[in-house]
């Protein structure tokens, strides 16, 4: 398995883990019964639960293009030191982003977002430069 595919798998695991963090926090706010229903009329998540939900949504928004780029690179056989470093940078940035979002750390969170975005664009550039 390439570094790029491994980071994609780890990012997907992070995406699956975030609801395990913010879900219980949100259920304390509105009750487990409210979350078990269709969630109509349930107040929005606040505090760490709200930040966790937003971190999860942001990760999904960034994971889709990252997955497309990584899978395209893999299909085309584009794998080099630059793509591997970019992939590790993406994963590290997304872990930092999620942690900062949950803890309410804004400046570092924004920087992590841009590092992840740049990493995705770096891999995409390697596809077009091959």
C-alpha cells in the first residue's frame, strides 16, 4: 500500500471517529432519544459538540477532493517523494485541524486547513506534471 493510500485510509478513520467524540457531547445537550429520532426540532449542537460536528463536516468536504486526487494518482501510477510528503502533510494537518476545532483553537486550525489544501493541490500538480 502506498503512503498516499494509507493516509487516505487514516483520514477516513478520523472521519469515522469524530462522531464518536461529538455524538455523546451532543446527546448530553438534547438527550439520546432526541438524537435517535429524525432530529426535527432538535436544537443545534453547541460548544464542543457543535465544534466537533463542524470539524466533521469540514473533514468530509476536504476528504472528497483528497480521495479523488489520491485515487487518480494511484490509478495513473503517480507516486513519488513529493506525493508521499504531501499525503503525510494532509493527514497531519487534518488531525491538527480536528483537534483545534474541538478545542476551539482558531489560528492554528486555519493554518492546518491551508496546509491540508496545499497538500491536496500538490498531489494534483504531480498528476498533471507527470
